[in-house]
């Protein structure tokens, strides 16, 4: 009898876990759709400048991303580097690609909810957002794979009733407390893609923002 009870308990827990995962994936798909993932297939190239503002100091790097040929060019005041993403060999190019991954994740993160493997999605209702202190749905993405540039990192996305991200928190290595929390604001619509161009901390002393964004 005890074995049957244990089996049923495990079965019910497994079903509950699967249902929770399916619910989280369903929300993730709605978020990606809200930002125009269905139109991404029409994009041939994206250009953008990634800017980081700390108090009065601003650093920038510009990208030309040939999506069709998987060729990326990074331009900074000090250098210009062009490489093909599927033939990366040198340590120097890997360092550039790491910057590219970081910057384009900020640009089109909602699409990575669907694209990325090796991650776990969880959903929690009625969570208090870190900046506006509003009660919102929270979708968490935890990266589990060890092969990426930032294994173990987690992102808490706070969503409105249209499945748009209003704020998010980044938790390095899956730490309990966020390393950074910012807004998601100033959305630009380009070729069917909804791209958020401004992310700020609560005190406004730190921000990540995009300029020169084009989609072809």
C-alpha cells in the first residue's frame, strides 16, 4: 500500500511539474510573439549601437549583423572587427563574439525565450516588480548549460497583461539576489519587430540604451 501511495505521489508531482513547465512555455511564446518573433524570419540584417551609461560616463560599440550570412562587424573608436560566427577560432574573436552575444541579448531577448535550449522556465503570478513595485506576472529563465558564455545565469521578467516586459532582474549564476534590475522602455517598431531601446536602473545612474537601430 505504501509503495502504491509513493508511486501516486511521484506521479502527481511529475504531472504538476509538466503542467507548470507547459504553462511557462506558453507564456514565453506569447512574450516572443508580442515582440514580433514571427516577423524575424524576414530580417536580413540588423544594425545597432549598444551604449552603457554610468553616471556621466558613456561607452559604446556598434554592430552590423548580417543575419543571412551569419557575419558580424563590431566597430568601436579603437577598432573594427568582422568575423563569421560559425567559424570562430581565435581567442580574440571569441572575446568579440561574447560582447556581441551580450549586446544582442539586450536587443532581442524575448526571441531567445524560444530559441535557446538548455534553459528552464518558471512562472509565478502576483510578484512585486523591483522598480515600480507593481504586482505582475514573473517569468524566470534559468540557463542550465555549461557551454555558454554565462552558464547558470537567471533572468526574472515582469510582464504586463499584453505579455510585454516592463522590468527585469538579472541574477548572475542564479544567485538569490539580483545583480541588476532595469526597466524596459521606449519601444521602436521596425519591420514587424518590437525592439525596446532603453533600460534604466531605479536611480537612473546606470542605463543601457540603443541608438542607430535599423532592420533590413
